[in-house]
C-alpha cells in the first residue's frame, strides 16, 4: 500500500509515518519502490503502527514502544519481565503526578498572593528586568 493509504488506515499523517520509518519503528524493504519511485508499504508496517498506537495509548513513549515491540518480536519478553516493566512505568507516572501536584500547589499559592505586596510573580518580574 502507498503512504496515503497507510495514513488513512492508521489516522496518522504522512509526515508521522515517515518519522516512524526514520526512527526505525517501521521497516520498508529497499526493493519496495515502484517504477515511479513510490514506496510500497507492506502489511507488516500497518500491523506495527497499530501495535505502536496501542502501546502509546497505555502511556508509553515511542522509544518505549519500539523496545517493547523488539522484545516481543525477539521472543524475550516473558510475563515477569513485562510485569516489572509495567510496574516501573507506573512508578514513573506516579512520580510525574507528584511533581505536577507540587507545581500546582505552588502556583495556587502564587496566584493567591497576586495583587498583594507579597506577589511572587511581581517580584520575579522586577528581579529579571533589573538584572
């Protein structure tokens, strides 16, 4: 299938598909070029993109998706290793949530002080402009 058809089937842009190819997330055999120099994407590219989208929908990055797919295809992703990987990802998400909640609390405190003599935003602006 040509890139336009692959884009339509995956709801991705052509640019994204080319990016996936450049990143090694999908492979297109060198002999897949037509006489008019258009690339013919194999069904495997569609399956792989669908797998990437599924993995990403669970909160994993593109880099992590590539790693997971490679482990699955090499047959080295056993259930225990997969479970540990998922739990590690959960811990990372929990850390991000804590950091965001901390930032939110600080911003709300700053917002409450706006318009007063103790306004952090006003002080930061004055310090940066006078530097």
